[in-house]
């Protein structure tokens, strides 16, 4: 393989912006990627950047130097910094993989999409679950879901509380539901509240689509256990997916083993032991850059998920105002103890 400037031809020099929890995972994974060379790591905390750089056997650089040394960047900084960093990278001619949410507003999302299009750069949004084996199995088996019930709950951790649980956790399932249903949203009814942080820590949304499909999505980051499940009903059957245990069960007429006593119905049970969604996400990003492959989760998909999340937030605010006016909940300042 020919090497150009210390990097093998057919490889992409990728820098990581943000050395926090996810930034570290990105850096370590890119350090061993077949089609990428880790160009360096930057963070507003130089000591943190240096620590992750040592683990990944890379260099801790300033943002300016990182952009100069990279063909592409992964942005794993706090959500409020996504737009500014992505805009700077795209303007500098770099391909961008930005963690979700794509930006803080739809206008910012549109501006990033325009910058990427103008520079013919890849802009991919880090909705990681789209690259999971579980999602691939669901999409292949459940073509027209009538009803989806998604639950994503976890114990409280300070990480991620710079945004609401909607943008932190629920947006994953909003993105999955939008990809599965593929119909415009007709209405959203949501409730939630801040409990342990300045933003909503629990949320429930009922999303109705123009084609008649309905999804109920629950997200919490103040639970005693971690649970990530999805149940789907469709004309072809019923499906249950456990994203933690990595198991899927489908009851229908087309696939699996016959169910005793249930004439015409079959059950299929599938599990996965080895599938690295982050590696798959990186591979898709590199394929889009090197091979011209379609971007799996592009700016339009990132914008749709953000629009849905913002609509959930608006509905939640309206529900809270009604509850406060009726005396159902107290009119407290945002923050710990906000309560339902």
C-alpha cells in the first residue's frame, strides 16, 4: 500500500474533537480502524485530551492544528458546541461526523447541511443505534409498524445533563421510530419534568403519524435500572427487542418455528453476541468519504430527529403550563426538585 505523508493511500486522517466519555471511545476505535489514521485529539481540557491521546497513541493538539492535520473530524463535544465546531470544520473543508443532536436548532441544522452541500463534504450524524444489528433486524422484519412502544431508562449520571433527557436519550428512539415509520408526524402529546438537573430528566411522548401509526416513547435518566426495549405491532406480527440483552422475538406467520396450539403462527428468536455499532458507524463514515457511499444518517435524518425532539419539548412545556394552571404541580423554578 502506497503511503503519502505518513498515511497510507486510501485512508482518511480523522481527528477527534472532544475527549469526554464518547470522544474517548471514538478515539480508541479510530486508532485501530483499517481505513482511518487517528490524526489527533483536542479538548477544552488539555489534560483530558493528553490522557486520551496517550491511550490512543495519538497527539493532543489545538483545534487549529487538529483541523490542519485532518481530512475529517468526529465531533464529540457537548451538544451546545456542535453547530460552531461542525461549521468551522466544514468551512475548513473537512468531512464531519457529529454526535447527536446535529445542532441546537433547525436553523443551525439547515446551515450545516448547506455548508456540507456547498463544499461537497460528508456530514453524518451520530445516531449510533441505527448501526446496530438489532435495528437492522427490526427494519428487515417489520415493514409497516402500526404501533411502537419504546423505553429507554437509566440511573442518573451527571454526564449528559447539559441537555434535557429528550436530546440526551429519547432522540435515539425518535430517530429509530422516524426511520421505521417513514411518514410525517401529525401530532405529539408529551409530559415530563426536571427532577435532578436543570433540564427534563423524565419524559413520555405519544407520537401520531399521518399514515395512522402511533409511537409511545418513554425516556428517563433517574431510574434505578437500565432498560432499552422496543415493542412493535404490525399486520405481519408482534416484535419485542431488547437492546441490552441483544435479543429479538417475532411472532408472526412468515418466519420461525410453529407455535404449538396457535395454528398458522410462528415464533422467531434471534440474539447477537458480536456486533460493534461504533465500528459500523465509523466504517459507514469512511465509506461515504472514500467510496462515495450514501450517508446512512445524513443531515436530513439528523434534522428530522431534532425537529421531533423539539416538538416533544414544546408539547411538554404546554402540558406543564396546563398542570401548573390547574394546581396539579407547583410552579417551581427549573432545577432539582422541579417535580411532576
